[in-house]
């Protein structure tokens, strides 16, 4: 099994590295090749990429809103 950690780069991990073969959100086993990430807010994980998105959208809607607000006026690039 190879798990790709959604980070600034795709870090290949084995199920041994992440300590779990199951998604913390949907409890399903990861596929042979899967994208995983942990939550930016409560650090639960690993979760399927799609499950993490769903988790954040449902469980952290307020935090997400605050984060969007805090960052929306920032320029995309430092030099702008
Ligand atoms: Zn899942
Ligand atoms: Zn969370």
C-alpha cells in the first residue's frame, strides 16, 4: 500500500508510517494508492483527501470562514 500525503509535495507513506489503514472519517480502508491528509484544524487523520474536505466543510465551517476572512485580503504572492 502506498499513501500519498497531500502536502506541499506528495509524500509516499506506507500504512506502517501512518499507523492506520483506515480513514478516520469514513472508516474505510485506503485503496492501494490513495491520497490522504489530516485536518488543518483538529489534526485528526489520516483521512481520504475527499473525506478531509468534507470533514472540514461540515465540522469546521466557522473556523474555515474565519480563516478565509483572515487571508482573503492577502496578496497571492509576496511581491504583489
Ligand atoms: Zn474516508
Ligand atoms: Zn477537523
